[in-house]
C-alpha cells in the first residue's frame, strides 16, 4: 500500500473519530464524563513546585508565542529557500486556529468548574493550546524529515516536538482550565488537518504544493 493511501485511511479515521468524540462531548455522554472524571482525579493534584513548572510550559501553546515561533521558522525556511515547507507550516497553523475557534463557538462548552491556576477565557472544547501546539510542533517535525539529513537530529527533533505537545496538553488539564476530552479533541482536530494538508502537498495534480518540492 502506497504512503498516500495509508495517509488517506489515517485521515478518514481521524476525521471520523473527531466527529464521534465531538458528538459525545456535545451530548454529554457517560463516555465523556467517565473519561474526564477518571483523568482529572489522576492529574489534578498540585504543589508549588509542580505549578512553577507547568505554568511556563502551558505558555508554549499560547497564541502569541506559537505565532511568534511560527513566524520565525517561516522566515528561516523562506530564507533557506524551503518555500513549500514555509507554506505548509503557516497553512497548518492558520487552518487549525480558525477551525478550532469556530468549533469552540459552536460547541459553547463551559470550562471546568474547579479552580483555574492560570487565566483562560472563552469556551472549553476543543483545547486551543493543545491544537495550536500540535499544529506548530508536529508540522516542524514533519518538515524536519524532509529537509534534515542526519537521522540523529531528526530523532532529537521528533522527541522534543512530541514531548512539547504532550506537556502542553497535560498542563491544560493539570492547571484546571480544560477537561481531558478537550485536549484529546484538540489533538485530533489538529492531527486531521495536518494529515489532510500533507496529502494536499503530495498531490500530483497540484505541482506547486507537492511536498517533495519542499526542498526547492
């Protein structure tokens, strides 16, 4: 099976799962309440040391820092003539942010009622920090596989990107501003968009967006 077919199957699965998960959140099913309660009981425990660690970590998914980082990497990629990589990065970031905001307003889900250890405005589902961090750091991970030759450096970037995404999502639950189901929803939304855009960049009939052109 070709990589494009595998990616297509993956994207369909992710999209269907996101619809399924979102519907359950909207309907407040037992699946969601049990999932949220179980994880909140495990994660929602604090002390000064842990709060001092996770408050800065959660900022890695904030709007301004992620836009700033995306802009910096976009400029670097364009200067290095990785034009398609730059477009890929910005496209993922923008589409995920727009869809996340739209779905938040449609879902209208209140944030958790327990204490919030950082300020968080707006609605709860899906988690914007989780989706935004996934869109940025996993996009950079994907790009690194095409423009970096050393396997060891690719491995390091992959580990750092995955850790960053996981920690940002965990911090949103730990700091009390999101339900675990919000975080999973944010991850799934971003994963669906990134997979779709990867397929778009590989499309043979859209030569300007071919992912192999990422190094031109």
